[in-house]
C-alpha cells in the first residue's frame, strides 16, 4: 500500500530589488530572512549580486559567529549559483537557468527563498522578478533614489514619466499575468528615514504616493536610519537577534527595540499568510519533475 503524500507546494519567493546600489537591499534581505527563521520557517537565501556578495558574506559571518559564540543562532541556507562569470552574456543565460532550477528544487526543502539582487539589470535579476510572490524595493528617502521609478515636475511634483526599473517590474508582472500566475505584491519600503520631520521627507512621501497610484505598488514607512541596522554585519547578526552585552559589546538601547519593531511591521505588511499555492513556479521553470521528487 502506498502512503498518501502531501503535494509539494512551491517555495514562496521574496525578492529584494531596486536598480540602485546602496538602497539597503542586502540589509533588508538579511533582516527578512532572519525574521522568517524566527517564525520557524525554513529559509533559503540566494545572492544574485555575484560581485559584491554582501548577502553571502552576511550569512557566512553569521555562521562563523554562531560557531565562535557557541550560541544556537539560526542561519538561512545559502545557495550559490553555479555561474562562472555572470558578466559574460552566455554565462548570464546559464545563471538564469541555474536560478530557475535551484528555486524549483527548493520546493522540497524550504518554505521561503529570499533573493538579494544587484543594483543593475541582468537576465537572472529579471527572472527573479518574474518569480516573485513578494517584491520588496527599499528606497532611500531622496528624489535621486526615486528617479529609478519615475520623474517629477519640479514645480507641481506631478509624475511626468515612469523610469527604467519601474518598467522592468511592469514587464515581469505582465509575464506572470500571461502565465495566469498570482500578481506579485510589490512593496516599496522607505529606508534610512530621518527621525525628524523634514520638508524633503514630506515631499518624497507625496512623490511616492503619486507613483504608487501610477505603478500599482504599496508603500510602507520602513526603517529609520539607525546604527543598529549596520553595526552587526561582521557577526552576521541583525536587529532581531538576541542583542545582549556579550554580542553587542555594550548594553542594548531603545533604538534596538524600535529597530526590531520596524522590521516586525515590515513582516506584517508582507501578509505572508495570504500567499497561495498556485503552482506558479512549476509553470515557469524548465526541466523539473515534481512527481519524481
Ligand atoms: N536603515 C538603515 N540604517 C542605517 N544604515 C543602513 C540602513 N539600511 C542600510 N544601511 C547601510 O547602508 C549601506 C548600503 O546598504 P546595503 O544593504 O549594502 O545596500 P544595497 O544592497 O542596496 O547596496 C550599508 O552601509 C548599510 O549598512
Ligand atoms: Mg547589496
């Protein structure tokens, strides 16, 4: 007699992306991965930024620190794509293929995959966008950073045009739609917010609201500018970890607690429970055979 086997459900794909360096993608990817692990989810991590490898190094640092400190620090499973040199065109195609196969295989072992991306366009970055259940775009609070999404009239602040990165996301969404897949939930997350109200903060806020109506994303007030979001990189820790005197080298402050709250609010906004099993990955990925798994 054969035991009934629960069908494999596709791994949920969370992509952190913005065609702009320094907007906080790797920092946010790491915090989301750790937050999911703290919710007892099995988390895989993929770093598509094969030059900087910040996400990779962050996770490796965490593993090393867990060993050194003797603490039970959960670490996401890092999957490196087998790509000799992604800057060479033919290797870019191999990178996309490798990404597709890796994600499909994760359905057997993981609940979520968090993908960090480079701040520039590439085939694997585009493929990641078309696989995303949730796309998080961290954005520094400046019109310079908003420029990747749209341009504005300097007097009225009306949106005059949409920009290259917004078009990349639109194309990925259209691709999903044509395959009958659930729409990507696109969340633009403000990062490094100043803690004091400023004219710039207010203007950027109305600019983003205008854009969100035009481009169909949700905007959330994400993370403030806080040392806590960058000071633990060498130990691979995040604002969500046990931050005591031994790991910090100093006493935790109110800022740690508030930082943690900001990440929790981001997780709530992601509505993880609403992600449905729609077989969307298997529709898209080449060469897999789920029944054989
Ligand atoms: N909310 C924040 N507060 C303080 N520093 C931040 C915050 N988010 C990111 N940073 C810092 O900003 C820089 C760029 O962040 P990073 O995550 O590497 O961006 P990206 O991956 O988009 O290039 C890093 O020095 C990082 O530590
Ligand atoms: Mg990065």
